[in-house]
């Protein structure tokens, strides 16, 4: 090979190497935005109790019944419930995945150790009983069940058992719902509709109506809006909750090790879904101290008039959160 040809080959190799390097630098942020170091999470995540141990404890039957109520809520307490009619046809498991045991799947890891506690939404100290009642009234758009009945006792027994490996005051990795970074813009319902059609419609339906099972007693895929969906008082009606939830769990087959949506797609599809009709609930008693109201609570009244209701619902959120963080200090001066 001549010196000239050698120089050309070396130059070509350098150009290719630079190109590959630029590609990975440009895509590094995207890659990191859509994956997590699973090994790091695995070292600190919530340890879910083994259901096999339920054969050897005193209240195993009650715990198992509680789990069945979580998985098959509608069968027992839905519109065609065999016990009574208390909910809209959704199962608790539709929001709390894998009977409330999935990492980043709105799980029950800290429920048992987190109650009783003072809740700003009600302005009062709440118990686990109140937690269950709220889920029926808000997420299931239904009615309270008997607070002293067998079903409530079963719910509580399961919640305490499933969270028994969590120390009071701690929050293990994978608990609840991930808090996603804010967008610098408002979440976009138009872009969200595109995401919904391409990645959600096949399961949840063209009109967000969900898919009933063969028996017609519960949903294989839950409705995301309409009369049988969660009402406006549910926590998932806040975009930060919905976006963090879908990022780690949707579309079907997703988990924290296998993310399929970008952060922007998660925020936008949350905006689209929550821009559709959801049943009304009287929330006038929520957050008696308006200073503590979440930045993305989509209905008023608010402690200020600086931000519109639309911005509270869709963002951008950073200015609102910053302002609210300073409010208690301002009011104490």
C-alpha cells in the first residue's frame, strides 16, 4: 500500500471513530432517560413477602381474602358484586399492580407503616381504614364499605402483611410511584393523543372504555376515562402521579427495567387521558390549608392567583412548586 493510501485509510478510520463517539454522546442522555441501573435498585428495593408463608401464620385466611379483594374487587363489590354494589367495576389491582406488589407500580410497600398519619388533603389524622375508604370513594368512584366488617378487616390484614418488611419511617427503592422530572413546557394533550393511539388504544380502547372480561364482572383492561373510570378526586387525576405511573408500567410488558415511554411521552399521554371526562366528586373539603395543596392539583381554589387552572393541571410546574414551597415562610413573617 502506498503512503498516500495508508494516510487515506487512517483518516477514514478516525472519521468513523469520531462519528461513533458523537452518536453515543448525543444519545447518552436519551438512553439514561429511559433505563435505570437495575442492579442498583435491586440492592435496595422493597422485599415483597412470599405468599408461600401464608400457610403457617394465624390469620392467613384473612390475608388471602384481602388479597383476593384487591385482585377481584369488582367480583365482590362491583356493579354486579356478589356481596354488594360499592364500586364502578374497577379492581384495586387496576391501579395497584400485581396486588400492590410491583416495584414503581403504585404498590402498598409503605401503607402499613405510614398510618396513622396526618394528611394535608383532609387536614386530619387518618388511619388505614380511611385510606381504604378513600380508594373506594375516589379511585373506584364508589361508596365506603363497612369500616368494621370482614372485608375491611381483610383489606387491612393484607396491607399490613404485604408491608411487613418495611421499617416505619423508611421508603425503600421502588415504593409507590416515581416522581418524573418536570417538563420545561406544559404537557401537551395533542401529542398525548398520538401516544395514546399508538401505544395504549389497543388495550384501553378507542374511547378509553377499557375491555370487560368474558363474565362482564370486571375489566381485563380498565377504562381510562368515562363513567366507569376514577373520579376527579383520585390521586391519579394529578398529572405527576399519572405520568410517573405510566412511565414504569405502560404499555403492557413495561417495568422499571424495561421502559418504553420517554418522560415527555409519559407527561403528554397523562395530559391527554386526564383531559377527557372523569366523574365528578365534591372536593370542596380537600386541603383546608390551601398552602399545602399540591402544585398540580387540577381544581381550585388555590392559595394564589398567579397561575391559571390550566397551568396547575398541565404545567409547566416548576414556577408553581417554587412559589408554593416559599408560601409557609412568607406567611409566617
